[in-house]
C-alpha cells in the first residue's frame, strides 16, 4: 500500500509540473479537470493514510492487549508455581512428620529387648542413650517399656513361687510332711511388669533422668494360697537422678539418686527363680527408699573410682509397727540407716583376649533397732505397753559385688564370651535392709548378754554365651549362721509344725540352678533346674539342740515378651 501511495503522489507532482510548464494556451476546461483530479487524488490519499493510521493504531492496541495478556499469563504462572512450591514444602513437611512417627513407632518395640531383660535388670545409667518411643522433644524423652511374663514351675515340696529356703520338716507327719513327694504345679503371669524411663531437661548444668516400674507380684505360698496375682500393682522402681558432669575435674561425675530403687553397688544373679539368691542365699539387694550421692572420679582413661554416701529407710525386721507392715523396729530408732561405699569401673581390659567391662563395689549400712521384752524376761513383746524393758542394738551389713562382662576375644558382641557375676554379704542384726535376712536377729551370747546375730554368705553366677542370643548359665549361693550354737532370742523364727513349741532358724542355706536361655528378638525363653537345701536348728536356753534338713527340687520354664 505504501508503494502505491508513493506512485500516486509522484504522478500528481508530475502533473502539476506539466501543467505549470505547459503553454498558456491550454484551455481553461483542462485546468479545472486537472485541479479536480488533484483534489480527488488528495482525498483518496488522505483516506488511505487515515486507514493506514487506523490499521497501525489497531495493531499497536492489539500488541498492548497481547502484552497485557502475556503478563497476566506470566503472573498466573508465577502464582501457580509458588502454590505448587508451597504444596511441595507442606508435603515434604508432612512426609518428614510421618517418617518421624513411623520411626517412633518402629522404635516403640525394641526388636532386641529379649536379650536385655532379667529378673531385676537395673535402669539405664546417666549418659546412656535412651530413645523415646512415647514422646521425644527438645527437653524430654519418654520411653515406655515392659514385659509380659509367664512362669511355669513344678516343685516336689509345697513351697511358694520363689524358693529361698526349703520347708522345715514336720516330724509328726509320716515322711516328714513337707519332704519330697508333695509335688506342686503352678502357672502364673503376675510378674509381668511395665516401666517408664524419662530423660528430662538439663537443669543447673546437670542431666536429669527418672525411672518408674511396677508389676503385679503376689507370692502364693502354702495352704492359704488363693491367688497368684495381686489386684493392685506393686511399686518396684520410683527413682529420680540428677547427674553433674565435670563436677570437680574433667570427666568427674556427681550423681544424686532419690526415690525407691537399688543402691549403686547392688547386683543380682540372673536366675529363673525369682528370688535371685536373696533372702538368705548370699546376695544383698533391696529396692529401698533412699537418698544416695555418688561421685565417679576418673583415675585414668576408661577407669573410674566411685564413692557413695546415702540415707535410707531403716527396715530391719518384719514385725508390725503402728498397724503397718512396711517398717520394722528399725523405725523405732528415730533416725534413718546410713550407708557408704566404694567402687571401681573400667572399660575393656586387654587388646586380644580381655574383659569387656569390669565393675567392683562394696558398701556398708549401719543403723539401730529396738527390741522390747517383758520385764525381767527374755520374752520379746514389741507391743507391750507396761512392764517392759527396751534394748537397742546395732544393725549392720557389708556387701560386695563384682561384674566381669564379655570375657573373651569378641570385642563387640556376646557370642563365645563369658559373663561372670558374684558377690557376698555379712550381716549383723537381721539384714532385711539388703534382703539378706537370716532368721535370727538377737542371740544370747556365751556370757549371758544379748548381742545381734551374725551371718555370712556369697554367690556366683557364670553365664556363657554360645551365640548372641543363646546362653548356658549356672548360679549358686549359700549363707551360714555364725555362732549357730547359741539360742536365738528374737527374729523371724520358724515355729515347729509338729507342735513341739520349739522355734528353728536356718544354720546353712544353699541353692544351685542350671539353666539354658534363648533370647531371640523381643522374646526370652529359659528352662532351668533349681535345687535348694536348708539345714535348720533349734537351740534350747537350758542346753541341747535339734537339727533338721530338707531339700526342694524345682523345674521351671519362663517365656517373656518384652518391649
């Protein structure tokens, strides 16, 4: 169109020039025609120019609209991309949360919990990693654990669920009454337990921990046995811990324990029988209410020396006091039992054949207890309100324990290694404060004075692991009454079932158990044979004595599912 317009313009210019240069003789009519033609051409050109301008304006307006539409599309695309990005971030966050929940549930059930279970396994030590399966936050971790426990046992005498002593024979009954041949069979699940382990926030520079555990144990024993499961839970652990690292020097740790639980030194063998060689078989352990401070001082890399000092409930006998049965005459002394101990801990000893970990500990407890007698006699009568005489006696225990773990070449696992546990106890008084009671509490000395009775015992528990989950174990413990030829004045004495009026006490108590344990995944299976032999004695004040002996044989199977 632009070329056509240019050509027309050139024609008009040429026509004007021709008319101008033409001779003046050109007729007037021809000039008018030329002017008319020029006007027509100008009008036509203006119309074409206007049309061209309108076309250009329309195209420019279209380009503006196209640009605006493009910008709108780009803006919409950016908004969609931002929305998709936000959705992706939300999805990733949800996936992370779901993965955390999935990991939490995966950790809820410890797939190797069976190998970590025992009759009286201790709680995690301060500094041990505890994964929370109920809650894990910045300041708190909470782990729920426990085990469902089934015990199946057969005894050849009518003893209770746990056997820490054979029964005193009845000489008036044919065959001794409580001797072999009176078999009992039991199956019970009351020792199932549940626990909470909690890791709290750092407080004033110290780490905080807590342990709570309960079971439903109710020992069934004798003709009055009506049930083997308590309708109420029994408190086992309720212990809080406050641990301060680098207390005096680097790696020096100060630990404060308060609540109900074991003392730092206490160790029990892992036996199928629930008594774990307590109650007069050489071991010393009681989850007693206590306050205990422990200092772990580094002597060398991987070696620490321990010192402890504590106060605890003065439980020395089983007599009722004020209508209660959880405290004995030790409470009458008016102050708690005092304890102190020392220990040594090491890491692995030896590069090839060696010991994976070593722990030695010794602790003593001291307190006082009162006995009340009818005035002018040696007849005990704790509940007498008139005509009585009070006597106060010392009550002491000294116990030691040793643990040598993973003895062998295996540095990481348990296969083909030996675990060796052992310990011993000396009691003066009764020994219930460490579950080491041995019947007598006060005896009549050779000079006619009243003195606390003494006993001495020890135990050992080797465990050989054929694989990480299969082990063969033996446990043996014994306890002896010292000065066994002297009459017992007070204590948890055993009345003669034959009706003679005599009271007996244990002179020697021995138990041996051999067992095979298999702990795959969350399970614990064990089968064992347990033999108990007890020598009883009654010593008359006027002279003379009588001894009796009895045995018990037990086969027991346990199956636990733990988490």
